[in-house]
């Protein structure tokens, strides 16, 4: 029997405003979770995502909400570590990045750190059914594990625990499968048009 979390994570801040951040914000807003804020450096995109989800938004670190249970870093893979080290995220909060190919060590400064990787290609402006998207989780904290899993299950019916190495393989396979199919469509179009 899995231990139940003492206090469920409900209050969420999403850091980022790209395709994944938008899809994640929409999913959180439709769930029983509470989307507290969208935080992003791109003010226009932050505003748009916040309007789509009827929540607050901010672009300056001093305006970052300080009362969330979990901060989801949904930025480009290259930016994860920089964002994690520069934002004033409260020490007691859980912090998870959403990158499939980035190790957990990128956010090593946080005691309650994790990975929350939805394995899906996301498109701006397109709503997705998050309940069918597999979410890969990782955390070095045995205490955080049941909280993180309970949080993930608020959004998806498929929650899988994986190490950084396992997740990197899954991510690579998914990128190859998706991009290879897209490349074949492009090749097919060139054949038809020639």
C-alpha cells in the first residue's frame, strides 16, 4: 500500500509560457488544483496564457507568487538550470522541471526537487486531454514521492516513475518517432508535388 501524502499539493505556479506551459496551465485550471500564477519573461505570452486560464501572471522575479505548493518549470531544456537558480522560489515548496532530456541535477539547489515530464508534443493554441498523457516522475526524496504522485494523478491516469537515464531514453525515442513521421509527411509531399 502506498503512503498517502500528509498535505496534498494543490496550489501551482507554472514558470514558462511556451507550448507545454500553456497546455499544462489549461489542464491545471480545469482540474481540482489551483493555478496561482503564470510566471514568464515574455509578458505578451504570459498574459495570453493567464487569460486562457483565468489566473494571475508576472514577469519580474520579485512578483513571483510565494505561496504555491509546487512550482513547475516549463521552459526550454537549455533554460531549466538558469531559471531554477535565479528565481526566489520558497524553500518549503516542491520544484519540478518538465524537460524529458534534462537531469534532476539541473535543479539540485532545491531539497524538494522533482521531474514532472509529460511525454507529448504540444502545440500553441491547441487544447489537449491531459488525462491520457503519460507523466514521468522522478525525485530523490522519499517524503516527496507520494505527494508528487498524488499531484500528477490529478492530471493524468498514467503516472510512471523513471530515472533521469530512463526518461532521457524515452524522450529520445518519442522525439525520433514524432519527427521521423513528420519528415515522412514532408517527403511524401515533395514526391506528390514533383
